[in-house]
C-alpha cells in the first residue's frame, strides 16, 4: 500500500449528477440553516469548499450556491431540484449520498458516470460515485 | 366579477363518462407514479415542502372545480388550449399535466384521511378530468396526446412556422465566446431564482422538445415563468426591476440527442447537457396578452450579450432580496405560499378566459386550511411518501395486481382510487364539493399591492382584467386557428398559408415577410450559411 493510499480512505458514495474531467478535493462543510447561509452571504464563501447540504431542494443555499466547488447531498435523486441547479450552474454534485462520517476534507469521484433515468427502473444499471476522506 | 349561477345539480354519471373517468385515473396514476418515483419526496430546509404539497392538493380539490366552471362560463377548454399552444404562459406541459394530478392527489389524500369516499363528488371529478383532457388535446394538437409519456418522453407541440422563426433567428455560439458565457450565467440564475420564487417548486420552469435540426442537432425550448411582479404577492417590490414575467430561450444543441424530456420538463441527453455543446441561442418574451413570441434584446449580438447580463443581474438581485424576505417568514407563511404556488399552477386558464381573481387563486379553501394542525414535517413526509408510492391503504389493489413500474416483490396499487361501478346502480352519490358555490377564505400572506408585469407593460388589477377580456389574438380567429401543419403541407403555396406564416414572422431577424414556402435549406441560405 502506498503512502497516498493510506491517506485516502473511502467513507461513502452517491449518485453523480454529471461527470467532470477530474475528481475534486476540498474542505467539507455541512450547511443546514438559513443562519449559516446568511453568514456566508455576509462574509463570502472560502475557495475550494465542498458543501454537504442536508436537503435536496434548491432554495436553502440559493444566494451562494455557485460559489461552492462541489456539493454532496444525502437525500434526493439526480432529478431533484438540487441536481437540476447543480447541472445548470456547472457545480459538481452527488445526490443520495451515504457517508460513514463527516471529515474535514474529502475527495469526490465526480468523474463517475451520471445516474440515468433508466437506472431508476433497473437498479442493476446504477453506478455509484465514491467519496474518500483525505488526511 | 360576474359569477356563474350556482344551483343544485341533478347531474348523473353516464356509463360512458364512468369508463372515461376511470381511464384517466388509471393513465394519470401510472405516469404520475413514474414521475414521482424517479425523484423521491422533495424536502427542503427552507420550505416545508411535503406538508405544503398535501395542503395544496386538498386546496385544489375543493376550489378547482368551481374555478374551472367560472372559466367555462366564458370559454371552452379547447379555446384555452389553442391559445396556450401559440404563446408562452404558465400553462406548460408541466402544469397542464398537473391539472389532473393535483386535483386527484387532493381526492386521494382525503380518501386516505377517511374524509371522502371514491364515489363522492363525482360531477366535480368528471368536470376536472374532462376539462384537463380537452385542454391538453387542444394544447398538444400537433402530437394528439395529453402527456409527454405518450410520446416516449417528448413534447413537440409548436407549429413549424414558430419553429422556423426560432431556428432562423438564433445567434450561433462557440465554446468560450461572450454570448455563450452570458447565456449560461443567465440560465443558471433564472432556474435558481424560479425555484425560489416558486417556493421550491419546479412549476416556474419548462423545457419542451426536442425539435429536430438536421441530422445531428436538436433544439430544446427552455422557459421561465412568473419571474417579475405579477400574480405572486411575495414578488412585489423585490422583483420590480425584472422587466419580463416570462422568458423563452430556444437552445440549439450540437450532436446531441435528448432521449428524455419528461412531463415535468426534466431532460436527459446523450451526450450529457454541456454548455460547450450549445450551438445557437435566442430569447423571447410572451404571455396571455401577446400575439406570439416577442424577441428580447436580439437586435444585434452585442445587444443580446448586454441584455442577458442585465437580466442576470436583475434576477440575482431579486433572488437575494426574496431569499432574505422568505428567511423572515413564519413556517405558516411558507406553508401557505408553497401550497398556493401549487394550487395556482393553472391560474392562466383564468387569465386567458378573463375570469382571473387574485383573491380566489391566492387564498386557501377553509376546509384545506383546517388540515394545517396535522401537517408537521414528519407527518407530511411520511404520508406523502406513502401516497406517491402507492402504499396507502385505499390505493392497494387485489393481491394478483401488477402495476406498470413497480417490482414483483412489492404488493402495490394505483395512485388514484377508481370510481366503483356500483354507483351506476342507484346514482346515490354527492355531485359537488361546493353545491352552493365556492368563496375564497384564508390567507396569512401579505396582500397583493404591486402591479402585474405583462407584454403590455405594468398593469394594475383592473387594467389586467380589461386587457384579458378584450384580447382575442389573430391566431385564435378563423380561418387561422384551423390552419395547422397538416393543412400547410398541402397548401403552402396558397395566399392564406403565406399570410399565416408572415404573421408569425413579424419581428423576425431573417424571416420577416418570407412566407410559407421555406425549407430549412432556404433558412440556412437566408442566414448566409
């Protein structure tokens, strides 16, 4: 096992909305209240932030959405509102994500194939994207 | 506003109407189930979405039959469908499909709560199903369908003469050019703002098509509705600088196949949607007071870029102000606003008919309002999930039943309970939920005070009503209303066909005055390609 591999541990997976050319690494921050969003509106969103957004809607983080480097959402599907907005804004996004823990920094396999409508009718065609903890 | 006379009804359900009503219940059951199950229950940390959906369903159940009767006292569903096909209104493929589903979900919610039986209020049930069917058949006259699903998830309802103008007038774009960047920013801002203005609901968005552009390219027509000060009271002031209420953007995609454009306007393409594949763009506004599609900022490439940048800025400002306004709302206000977005989704039938009444469409039925105490987040989520996955008690069919989309291992049912045939024996059922007529009752939201933004400028309520009653666009008049693509195919050299196309081509960059004889090859020549 190489040094790099020991620093990168899989902690979850999700359904990819669209594919990027490269995986993305960034600090992970959980956002679930209007107060947190208002604070980012006042102070700005730091570069390189991946947001763990608790709901699959598109309104909670509306004013700051396109300032994130990536999105991870534990609910919804790639056809949920958050998925639609991520595609429009070209902000990579995993929906229906399952995480064993919420680390400070992650790498997300946004290069994975996107989940298709067909795969909702036939689960065997579903492809999951990985989430790794970075230490 | 004059109201239709309400009298006790002696209507009875014929066997023919019984069969057709159950046919619609079954058809909509299967399609709505598929649309819901590919998305899961939509939740939001800002809006109580599942509770407001249930509230809106019940509100629609109680008030839509009477609002539809008001509309029918002025005009027919076919007239409204024909109008909606020629312009861009809130009557999109999405809301047109929901015309039946929201009402039926309200009926099913009340059945599951034990407040209604499947054989109650059958005249209302037939009225709503029949209106929706007739409206949709006219609106989708080009494809002779009532749902995108019948076209394997496509909606090609625009006539050739409109598509030719869109095709001809698009500005070509390449990856990295200024116009494409401005358009991409505009589309993402408009989509995000539409979700917020619609309280987390997608009804403000529309995508229809695809329309074939040669051997490898396709056109998707993207629309955003109710963006400016208008019917939604919560957009007063915050959206004062948004100049257009509806915006329409035809998008040409290179080497792309849209394999899904579903009934809710969600699309999938091969290869995936990517702005680098966009090959052409246009921008229009349109509404129930317009005579078609009016170009927006398309006089020159520079003007187009500037217009998109201005729109993007106006929508971003409106979005941020609106977000701050909504963040201060009580849960009850969010619940009501969300419910009213849903139950007002078909309000443009009233705008077209000239029967629109702000209070009627933007206050809740009292009986629906009484459900609010049980609509907490947990009940809303769990009840809605059971309802939309066909797992509620009254939805279950017999043990041999298999539905179109559910797997074998799951005993399931039909989303909407059919009407039992036994009602034909003695006709002992209630006819209407409102035998004495319906009056608006409850709203805890601020009153509407601002103007209505239309293609004729900003109007007050009286001006809007007068303009709606008077407007009878040219395309709705004989002989034009009956000249469809099938007639043009055999009569394109006639003076009338030429006139029909020239009317649609007014204001076009390349097609003004060109008439009915053009092919796509002619259009390419006119564009100098």
